[in-house]
């Protein structure tokens, strides 16, 4: 086999391996929506693990009247005015920087006129990859999917 032929075969195998590892779009950040994050597969698990429990944004009396429990998070956040900053929606579809929930999880709420502490209050901040996933879902329209 010539050197050129060997290089071409090696390149082909590398490309094939890369395509095989690309996944089917159903893993994290995929949600089966062509790579776009979904509420059910990507965002809700973050909210459930970090926010939606009794004493915070779950249970019978969620903080700020905002339940982030599965089946309730969408209705309580998307296009709903924030209690702390009524001029800003909790989630403004397509505009993560104009979404108060994003400001709260980033700890930047004071810079937009908001108040209170960074969420999750009293817990570890969300990782940057979790914040990026929520931002991407909002940028994609914050649909109930």
C-alpha cells in the first residue's frame, strides 16, 4: 500500500469513528431535538435536583409562588413576571439575558435591578455547563418540550 493510500484510509477511519461517536441527539444537550436542549430531558432534571424540593421551589408552598417541579415549571416561569423584578419575566423565550431566572442562577440579578441571593440559595451554584444548557433552552424558544 502506498503512503498516500494509507493516509487516505487512515483519514477515512478517523472520520467514520468521529461520526459513530456523534450520538443520536438524545443525550444531554440533545433531547432528541437535533441537538437542541429540551425542558423534559435536559432542563427539568437540573431544576428537580437543585431547586424543586420542599422549602425551596417545590412542595405545597414554593418560594415566590414559583414551583419548579416537573409538570409545573413551564407554567410558573415562561412569560411570567418575576416577583422580585416585575419588569422582567422569569423566562423570556429567546432572550436568556432578559430572563430573571438566568440572572438569579448566574448571581447577576443585582446588575439588572433585582434582589436576593444567587440561586440555589444555600446550595452549591449550578455548574457553568448547567447554566449554559438552561440558557440554550431559553435561546431556542423555551418551549414546553
